[in-house]
C-alpha cells in the first residue's frame, strides 16, 4: 500500500494521542474521524477503532455519533480494519458490563467480568499470548510473538472454554491468540479476513507492540518469527523462572516527582521522607535530578513497564500554571510506548478568571496529552472522608467517580501517602491494626498508617486501610502505595503496610517508597502480594538501571518483561 494515511475513529474514549504517536513513529499519518457521516470513513484504506473504559459508554458513543452502520459497511468492503481494547470488545454481541447495550455482533459471544475472588481485577499488566501457528509454516499472524509480553488493562473479556474456542476456530474461521489471566482463558487477539483486533494495547506494549501495529498497517498478515528472543535465565544458572499466579510479569515502574525549582524550571526532584530540598541548615535548593521528558525516555529504553509523573507542588498552582506538565506528557508520550500515569492536581480547580474546571475536565486534558491513567492524592482523601461520613453512600460527584465513569476504573489510580502511627493498646482503636515486627519507640506492638494529604503536610484522622477500601468502592482501579517513613531512605519497602493494603482491596497495589537496590524488588515480590513496584531515587541517581533490576530479578526466578 502506498497510501500512508490511517483513519482512526474518535468516539471520545481514551488515550488516542498514544495511538497517534505510535502510528506516526512508524512513519504513517493519522486522520481522526469524528462522525459516522464523514465521507473519509468509506474511502479510508485502513481503519482503526480504539477504545478504553466502559463497554456501554463506548457503544453508546458509537451509536450517538452515527458510526455503527458505516463501520459495518466499511468492514463488509473488505478493507483492513483493526480494533483495540474496547474496540475489540465492540465486535462481540454484548458485555456483562452493560447488559442492555448491544455490540456490533461480528462474533456471537458475551464478554464477562474476570473472577475477582482469586485475583486482582482489573487485569493490569504484561501477559503472554498463545499464538496459532499459521498453516504449519512457523508463521505468526500480524507479528504476534509468543515470547513477547503485551500490555493489558481490562476487567471484562471474551472468556472462553474449549468448546467455544473450537467453534470459533473450526466453524467460524477465526484465528485466535489466547491469553490466560489466573485460571481464566480469554481472547487476546482475533483475526479473520480483513478484521484484526487485540484486547491488549499494542501502542503501549513497547517494541513488541509497535511491531504488531506495523504488521497491521503494512498488512503483513503472516510473518515469519525467525528469531524468538529468549528471555529465560541462562541455562546453567540453575534458576527456574516462575510465573506469577495470574500469569502477569512483575511490573517495574519508574517514578518522576516533578516540580518547578527556585529558578522556575520544571525538574525531576526527589525527597527524603518528602523533603525535596538539599540538607543545609537554612534550607537548601530543590534537588534537581534532571529533565522529566529525557528521564522518562531513558527509563522506557531501560525497560520500565510504566512511567509515573507526579506533579508534587500542584496544590499550590492552578492548572493554567501547570500547563508545562501537559507539555511534559505530550512530549513523553511521543517516545515512551508504555503506560504513562500523571498525578498531582487532579481535582476541580478554579482558573484565575474564575472559571470552574471540573476534575473530569482536568483529567481529560491529561488523557488528551497522552496520559493513560491519572493519579489522585489529596482529593481521594477528601472523597473517602466524606463517603465514610455519609455512611458509605456514593454521590457520583467525586473526581474518582466521575473519571472512572467516563474512562473506566483502570484509568483512576489513588496515590496514598501514609505515615506509620504506633498504638500501645489496640482496644478501642477504630482503624485496622497491624501487630508489627518493628516495635515503636516505646515498645508499642501495634500500628496503623495514618493518611496524609498535600504532600504529607496535612495528617488526617483516617487509616490507609480504610481510605483504600473507600476509594475502591468509589471506583478507583489501582493503588499507588507510598510510605512517607520509607521514602528516599533506600531501606527497602514496608512489607507490613503493603500486605495490609493488599488485604483491604482487590484492585492492584503498586508498592512504593524505599527501594535502594535490586534485592529490594526481589524481596517485595516474594514477601508481599504487590502487583507492581515503583522506584525513584535509585534510578535518578544512576545507582542502578531498570534493566539492572530486571536482570537481577530474572536471576532470582522472578518473571519480568524484557523488551527487545
Ligand atoms: O495531592 O492529588 O495533588 O497529588 C500530589 C502527588 O504528589 C501525590 O501523589 C503525592 O504522593 C506526591 N507528592 C507530594 N509531595 C511529595 C514530596 O515528595 N514532597 N511525592 C510527593 C511523593 C513519593 C513517591 C516516590 C516514592 C519512591 N513521592 O512517588 O517517588 O516514595 O521514592 P524512592 O524510591 O526514592 O524511595 P495531589
């Protein structure tokens, strides 16, 4: 094909910027289609239907914008069509997520929710595929690589049994790439004639994902996998690489705390227990560890599975002044093809001219700039306190609720800044307690973690356990679990805190604060149920790279994603 234009349906759902960046990175141009009547749809040579979030919301948008019949007509024309994430889900007949909403019905199958009794839901992370061998030729479809890992983020899936697989393959002629999350097998990618669709996000799956998009754009439906990269530990190391219970790799996240320094430049900084100034009697300068966009790209290339940006002084600024963070996201999303999270200032704000901008609108600005998830700190505490005070009645009006309603739970992370608080006598304490191995200064045997907000400066009468439970009920999809006592100390993660929060919620928990060496990552995954581990200072100082950590983990039998 000589035409290099790719048409992408913009049904106002999710992070289209990242898809655009990936396509442009591959040397193609993107043209968005915003309504079904746009004549460009019928004349497109390649059409992509992306989507994130709620099945019903995406289908309703497609109907409202007049896309349903034009998409069907386009697919019937035999020209290349690709669906991504909810874009593949839309091809099914319906979903348990929105029982009253009909899908496009290319496959007569209902999507179901993953079982959250045995594992964290949503599935967020890097999974592998079982890929069909094409025509016994050793070729794979659309360059899907069984040795690679792809990024999934979803709670609902086409969960299938052997009879359904056989029916789809043998009777209906679909080619299926399967993935397994815990015990549940689901369709990770499907292909038939001109249709190709993936439940995972190829635009967020590093180099392996870019290859899949390229294969679609170039219409390489059958690709020889001549060299399968080997990610296993050296044969003579005697180490057996164990899969996790869910099948996902252990995620490693690089975190950038960003703020303006005293000269007004946006820099990556790093504190000790949240103090980001150099230690000097009179209060030193803000530590400057580099530029956010450059560091993000560096960590992506080192193999970070995600990059998180925290705008740590946002509570002092309006989003207008925060515009540089939007630009940081825009630039970082052009070079980092893994998920990006942004936090700091995700709440309703009033512009200098008095205009009220809702938290949903603020989040939308970040999603449009290239963020995949937003992280809410101070406002999550406020929302949880009010929710508990109301007797656990939701209002639908908190940022967590509004953003998760529009973009899905997986797009909403809560960033928790807890501080250990010792208790001599647990009787009568209303918060969930831990009998701790690290006794308090007066020999106290119990502790809980008090929640703070505004960068640790405001301490609340609320436990981290209770906060996380309330936020999960409000619609948060993941917990970024910091720990003020450990932040910047290089003493390793606080296992007691992580295990306590894991027992509180069924959404994924990211362990944060305290990582100083690769062994700390091995320990946190062996000693806790953490779904991901985040590091900051040790990477910024250059003590270790993300790749050092991953190689070390592989050497200790822990499965991680290695990009090529
Ligand atoms: O309250 O919604 O505006 O969000 C503010 C965000 O900024 C929150 O996520 C909060 O955690 C963060 N934040 C605010 N002040 C600070 C600070 O350091 N003074 N940073 C801060 C939090 C904690 C981690 C850090 C890990 C790992 N940083 O993200 O990166 O502790 O560090 P380490 O590996 O070096 O130990 P809102």
